[in-house]
C-alpha cells in the first residue's frame, strides 16, 4: 500500500528491474524458517544462543502460556516499503526488510525472543544500487518463540520505522532505527547489529488469540488487531500500547445470528486515498469523496461467510491528501459541480465538521522530500482517549451486516448453494477483499479449500453511527455473482488470502484479484467489472467471465515447501506492476539455499492469460512465462508435459472452461453458407463446455438487483419528502420562535417598569420606618431635654435669687439688674434653640407622613 500511495521510486527503473535488484540481495540465502513451527504443527526447534551473549532458556519463565492455538494464517517474512527522499531534489529509495532468524533466550532470568531483521536500502536509479545493509535485532521480552510459536508475519509501516511481529499469542511492536544510508557508519551487514526493544501485546484473557493485525492506511502509529472473540481494537502505539486500552473498540457480531463454532475469520481495510484524489484498490471510477470514506471502512468475514463492515473508523492522527479533504468540504457544503456526497446525511456532515473539516484539527504535513501542501495532518478527539463521553453517546460506528440470499439447498444447515462446487460447502472462509466500489460494490471472499466467490452488493458502503433512538436504516444485501475454483491441492492448515493490485491492471481496465495459498499464487481478472466501471452496458449472456492466471506454483519435485512472503511493486502510476514471493524449502539439499526470492511479471502473465483464453489452448496461462512452473494435482509432472490423460489433463480441461469467456454463441447454421463439420463440432463443444450453469443464476441475481432499484428509488423519494417536510416544520418553528422572542421582550419591559415601581415603594417604606424610629426615639429624648432645661432654669433662677433679704441688701441695684438680664438672655437663647430643634423634628415627621400617604 505504501508503494501504491507513494510516487516514490523513479520511473528510470521499471518494476521488473527493481524486482530483479531486490531478488539479487544476499539476505535471502541467510533466511532460516521452520515451516512446521510456522504452521503450528509442532513447537519450534531449539536454537543456539545468539551472538549477543544471552544464555540458554533453562529456568526461564515465559510471560505467555505454551498452549498456543493452531496457526491457520499465511506467513509474511519480508516486506518492501518506499522511503522518502532526504530533500525535494533527492532520489527516493526502497527499503527491504527480511526476517533472518528467531531464537529464544533469557534476559535477567526471564524469557525473551530475539528476531534478527536484515534491512537493505536500494537506490531506485540503477539495477545495482544497493546503498547499505544493516542487521537489527528486535528483542521481545516475556515471549518465547520456542515454547509458544514463532512470529509468522512481519508488518512494516509505510514510513519504514514501525514494525509488527505477529503470532497467535503475541503481537510485538517496535520502533526501528532510521534505515541506513551509504554514508552511515553502521552501514553493512557485517557491522555491529543494532538493537530495538519491542513492546509485547498479548490477548486480554486466556483462550483468546490474535487472528490478524494490519496498519491503518491513514496512520503510521495506529494498528488494527482482530481477536478470536470477535473484538477489533485500534491501538495508538505512540500513546497507549496496550490491548486493554484501545482508541477504538468494535465488537463484531454479524448481527448476532451465528452458528455453533462460527467465529470471525478476517478483516480488511477497504482502501486508502492517493495524493491525486483517487482511491487505491477501490476501482477506477472511485472519486476522492468515495475513497475517503472507504479509507475509514473496515470489512469483516466469519468462518461461515457472513460479511459486515464498520464506518467510519478514523485514527486520532491521520494523514490525508489535501485534494481529498478539499473535495470532502465541497461535497459537504453541496457546492455545484463537485462529486456527489453519496451517503452524506445530517449526522455524517456534523461528524465531518467535528473531525476532518474542522480548521482547528488540521495542519500541513511536513513530509521529507514532499511537495508542500500535498498532505494534511488531521488530529481529533472523538475517540476513547479523547472526548470519550461524547464519542460513546453519538459517534460510535455501527455494525452494518450484508444480508446474503441463501438458497433452499442450504436450508437448515446455513450452507450457500454452489452447484458447481459442492465440495466447498462446508469449508471455512478465511479472507475477504473489496474489489471495486463504483458503480457497484463488488466484494470477494475465499474458502480454505480454494473457492473464491465474487459478490455484488445492493448499495454502496457508507458511514453509520449507533443511535438508540434512531429508527433502523434499511440494510444492505448481497448475492454471489461468480465462483472461481482454484483447484488447490490438499494440505495441512489450508488457507487462502485475497488482495488486489494497487490499480486496475487487467485487460480493458478490468480489476485484478490476487489469491494466495501456501503453494500457489494466482491472478483473477474480472472483465465484467471493467465493463461496468467504464459505463458500458451489456446483457448478462454477453458478459465475459473471470479468467485465472497462475503466477507461481511450487513443484512437488523440489520437495515440501511454502511461500512465506508476497509483495507487489509499482514504481509509478503509469508503469506496470511486478510481484515478489519468497519460497522456503522444508528440506533443502546440500549446497542449495533454503530460501529463494523470485519475481513475477504481471504484464507478461496477464498477456499470456489473455492469449490463452482467446485461443482456447489447454495450457494454463502462466506456462512458459518465466516464473516457477506450475505443479499438477497429482504431484508428478507439470502441466503441458505431453500427457493429456490423467488428473492433470482433467484439471487443464477444467481450467480451460474456467478461463474461457462466457459469450453468446454465434448462429451455428446460416442461410446459404456452408459450415465445416469440424468447426460446427468445435462451436457446439465450446457452448456446452462454457459456464452455462451460471447464466440462470446470474440472471436471477440481476433481476433481483433490478427489482431492488425501484424500491431504493422509492425509499430515497420518501426520505427526500420527509426532509422537505422537516424543513417546512423547521421554518414554521423558526417563525414561532421569533414571535415568542418578541413577546418575551415586551414582557421583559413590563417587568422592568414594575420593578422600578416596587423599588420606589420599598424605598419610601424604608424611609417611613426610619422616621418612625426617629419619632419614637429622638422626639421623646428632645422633650425630656427641654424639660430638664426648664428645671435647670428654675433652679438657676431660684439659686440666683437671694434667700435672705439681708443678703440681697448687700448687692448693688445695678448688679441685681445685670444678673437678672444675664439669666433672662441665657434662658431665652436655650429656649429658642430647643424650639428650633422641635420644629425640625415636627417638619421631618410631617414629610414622612406625607410620603407614607402618597405611597399608600
């Protein structure tokens, strides 16, 4: 996915030239893998202590129990990513990561595993441009690869710094050093190995194991983990690296109607938006808005084939191409000329405005060697580590189940009808993949026995949130449109994994579906999807069926072995694609390496498949293409070895019918035209040998889809009518609200006037009470003072008057007159002052009385 998104590798080298350069690395000769232990058939063999000096594991205590569940997934022991250039004018590089060995050691008395990785950096300008190579030892404390199980998958983030090592009972996450360059002092495999300490993630409880892990396509710090109990955890490794503390938690139930023993089998992110605004792996007709929603959608499949999905699943820190966010903003605002919003509703628009379209959540991404303004970083808080209450109430994605029509042939058992392949009816499903999404959603799922089913959904995959009070939305349905049998040979722990090319690669723009088993790599071309994507119309009888091309198949003559890695390379958007697969022999002969990396040329394989299908040749389409020769079902010789009898010939005949196009035959007998009897016989045989059994089933499916279109149109019209009615109700409510606001303003003015009157009355009442207090306290006191003054005057006059006349005779008459005048003056002055005070008190009492009367 990183190679598909990055403009990365210069177009100076083609895909096959890059693949040949990677194929020549010396690291593949040093790969050591125990296939029996990787398949879970037996514990890993004991390994010698590593060069780091750690001792054996005697007395070591493992963090995880040794009863690891059987491993059914495929192995991926190498990865290729595109590294950004150091500057805008620099040359982008390729980084190749390979697992060389896995050993069990002890550190401080505790179990520890050491996984040695070889990191090789290539310059994309010449076929011999290996810049540097370095070994990195990843230490996983608390996990024992010998007692439990070795790591079977190596998952590298698109930036090349984050690494996941996955087994059934442990998922180790580590941050690697910066990939070496030609000028780094530690460059070279012979130099001292760097060490990286991993964080082991374990299942939350006993009896639960990891089913799958994958990096989120929008973030290098977020990883999705699927557990066997049906829980999906999106972890932010840069914040809280613990399974018990996910950023997003989803419980996959498939609607709750599961059979006994049915569990979740696989999940897949639907895609990632490219910098140009188109989707990756979602079909040529997918626009930026559609691709953005698909990048936030996750598909799930159960062991019995049930399919469901969740959308949106957005990490707290995501990187989007800026044109994609601009297209989302235009579609959300309903601007003319923009892409149709599809599943947009009021709820989805609110979520977009709170996350992707919020200006406070966005900033320009600073990518090394990138063009400024090309990408935008979005950081939001609507998750369990942020605004968890708001997220739990409004923005938890809802599970949407695709209801599949099951025929009466499987009634009571839950089996899907498969008239061509009854041996697959009880096999378990192991993989799911979204092939295209526009103009119709096409999905593919695969069983462990090699049956690939292509399904057509009744509607597009859109977002939906859990709302307890909301009415249930109409569900999605799907039907099997085509079946492809890979005719895989039986083996232990069978498994099939589906994937797609980064962009349509088949003839006429048809999408290509890649199917991988432990010993087989096949490309399935779906021409009818290309016809629908290009806007063409044709009757069901004239649609060309899928064709199968073998990319690689292990031979029995080379001994037991397995394909333990697969990568797709595409140097540029306009160049062809190439593939790389890593093969490991279980028992290699002396002098031969146990592991071998080989390249696959998609263009040559698909061209040969097209010619083979057009000429009706019996050889399988990959014969003589320069890849690993295919293996016959009997395990004795390759196809086309000169013997047309036996199981190989039957298999070739079946594959010829499978790859032949399903077309309406031309008239066998014309008017006045002579026909060669041989040609007539060949035409009749071609008609009888085609996939006529599928025509009626496909016709029923298309009739079902056609009958569903009016229903969906009626539902949309009714929803539009309800929205219009709701709009009118909102306008009426707005007018009533304005009237209510006016009435409230008038009432508020009345209340203010009444408040002023009440305040004035209370003020007068308080003044009256104050005057009453003055009259009750000060006036009696003044009257008592006046009375005291009168008494004092009488006493003074009495004292001034001689009591005995003889004594008065001694005073001179003028002195007596002066004394009398002084007494009278003092008495008059005091009396005047007392009268004035009494008048003031009386005036205050009168004023208070008048105010009290006015207030009353």
